[in-house]
C-alpha cells in the first residue's frame, strides 16, 4: 500500500480501516472525510506556502494531513486517539515535514508546541476537521490563549459555523458570534454534505475561515467583564436586555439599569441579539464605571 496514494478517497479510507482493523469511537466524534475537492478547498483557504506552518487537530488517518504536507513548510498534527498514531506514521512515511503529536489539544501547552515546532517560519495557521462535540472548547482555547496564529480554517457543524459568522439581529447571532468576531474576521468557505464522510454524521458541516485580528475591533477595558456582560445579556434570549441584566447586577440596582442603558444609546426593551460588538463594549464599560456587578 503506497504511502503516497491519496488518503481522502472512499476506497483508500476503507482499505486503511480494514488493514489496521480500526473501529470508530463515537465518543471521539470520528468521521473521516473522503472528498478530495473539499480537502483542497480547506487547504486553499489556509493560504499556506513553504514558509508557513500548519497545526492540525484530530488528523484521523491523515487525509487532510497529507494535503497540508504538500502545501506547508511544516505540519504538526495532534491526535488524541493512540490507536491512530501508528496508522498516521505509516500513511505519512513519505512526508518528512510532518510531526505527529499524541495528546489532548485541550490539555497541551499550545504556545510551547507552536514555538518548538514552527520556529523560523513566517506564520502558523490551524487547519482541522474538528469533532463536533469539542468544537467550541477547542476554538475558544485557541482564541483566548492569544496564540500567534494567522488563520483558523476548520470544518465544523454547519449550524455552529453559521452562528460564528452571524450578524446582529438574527436568531443565529449570540455570545459565540461575539466571542469569535472579537478575535477574528469570520468567512464561510463552503457547506459540506454529510454524505462525504465515513461514517456519515447526522448533520451537514461547513468550512469556516477565521482570520485572526491583530487587535480587537472595539476598545474593552476588562475582557473578562466584557464577556460576562455578553453572556448575561443572552442568559434568556426572550427577555429584554434590562431584564437579563437585572439578574447580572442584582435586583438592588434594577432602577439604575434603565438610565445606564439609555446613556449608552441602548433602548432597555431591546434583546441581546440586536446589539453590535461596539454596543456591548460600550455597555460593559458603563457597567464597570458604575461598579456593576459589585465584586
């Protein structure tokens, strides 16, 4: 079996699964992509070249890894399932610029890993087909740790991708939209039907490209307070901003909320999904200045 043959095809994937007697673990959200066209779109979106590195999370049997190895100067693939490590090393034997790291990406020191694996390169991007069940924790780790990344190009559940890219006013827009857009500029690359995976998931996926910002688009005095304010405003989506914030600041301060919101140019009867990033930054600053919520 040639290590150079394209992995991301139905026949090659089935051959590898059969050769190694591999069985899928539902708990790890394992779905292997078998469409070369989608793989090429993912790699193209990452804007890689020989001077750049790619950090892959959850490489599976190496379908995307193989494509990344041809596009990037260096690839580091982090895989949690130790059963896949020997398969990856075999499949990628002809790719000397690939390093396979056995570990849980949520527990790894990614800053140290990036510094060690991509020293001397001009930029690093995360490129991955992420398991649905850990999509948000992984992305928030990548963003909150302020890692030196250029792009994050990931295939995730379609509905989650739409929430990340959503604009104010729609039902998809929420605290995840704001968190992602605070750190990145999101762009939906393509929709991926569930039929191009082995095994097939129950829902469609989407590839989203997150271009990491040099700095946030709004001036925030206290990031932790800003995100707590956002979460509070979405606590119960059907409630108004004023009602949701009452639970956040305490009933004793209920009467001061109306004038505070008006001073920010925000109608107290509006709902959380109608506020822009800039309005949330303004609101967080006003609450901070008022000492709310009290420590």
